[in-house]
């Protein structure tokens, strides 16, 4: 009779809930066997659900592939709302049918998994471009226009020219055909990849600024107006990376 360890190793090689091995093992009355069977069934179901979710997020990419577009760039930004720091955009081209497990709208991914998924994106991507616009540019032309410039910069920094752009809720001044998707980071895997790359890039920038400008909590709040950040503004005033066109900084310096 096989040991539970041997059965567990056997189950690890099974990826279908319809496999006859499951039916055979259901006859084994040992509680340990039933436990590992249930565990593997749950794992397979979770893997199937994840594959279906990722497949649904490739709908726009697959339609474009059918039209002959192989190089599709997802574009997204991070940092439109903070009181300090730049707005950062990323453009990411993934290979056709590339599925990165766990990739989703960055706001739906546990922070503990951001770096892991970011590394998977970097490892699999055909090309990645990053653009950023400083708080000074944001103050000069407004956050919306600065965001578009950051996206265009990210596009320009791609090592290959994409055939189509999938953009999160923006239209860019580019001659490359493009599709704007509302809440695109939840609908397109390419845009979701760009969202994660932009977020990790900006988070690292703000962690570096935290060393340069201590007392505002930039490493934790990445420039958003948290209690610690607002307290730092009251006690220390605005720094060189604060957005002077944003409240409460605007009122503080007027």
C-alpha cells in the first residue's frame, strides 16, 4: 500500500479533476489520504480558475493577434493623486498568450506579491519602457497632461515599436493605432503588467526620496496625504518634490 507521502507526490503530477487516480483514491479510507486528495483537488480548481481569469484578461490582445498584431503595448500610470513625487508611466509588450499568474489590477494584488509579479513581468516581457514627469512639470501643465507626457515617454523608450497600444483610460498623440479601455488594468493583461511596473518603479523612487526627505513617511505613503505626511508638512513645510498646485501645499505657500 502506498504511503501518504508517495500518494502526495503522485497527485502533484495530476492536473485534471477528471483523472481516474482521484476516483481510485476515494476508496482509500485513510484520513491522511482523503486530506491530500482534497488539498490537490482544491489546488487544481484554483489553478483552473486562475487560468480562466487570465484568459479573460487576454480578450483584447487575442482580438488584435487575429488581426495580425503581435507587438501590443499595454500602457498605464501610477501617481496621479499623491501630494509629492512624480507621475510614472510604463509601457509593456508581452509575448502572445503570455499568462503571468497573479497578474491583475495592481490595487487587487497583495503588496507582498508585487515584487514577485514584477520580476515575472521583467523576465517574460518582450520590451519595457518607463516614463516619468516631475512635480515641477505637473505644476506647470497639470497632472492630466503630465500623465500623457509620461506615457509618451514610456512608449518612446520601448526597444521595439509596437503595432497597437492598449491604454488605461487615455488617448495619446501617437500615430500607432490605440485602444483606450476604462479600468483597463482590470481588463487587459498588458495594461495590468504596465500598472505593476509603473507602481514598483514609483514605489522605489519614493523610498529613495524618504531617505532624502525624512519625516514625511514617503517610503510608506509614497506621497499620498496620510496623517503622517500631513503632520510632516505642518512641522517641516513643503519639500522640493511636493506638488505646489495641489492642496494643502498650494495654500501653505500662497
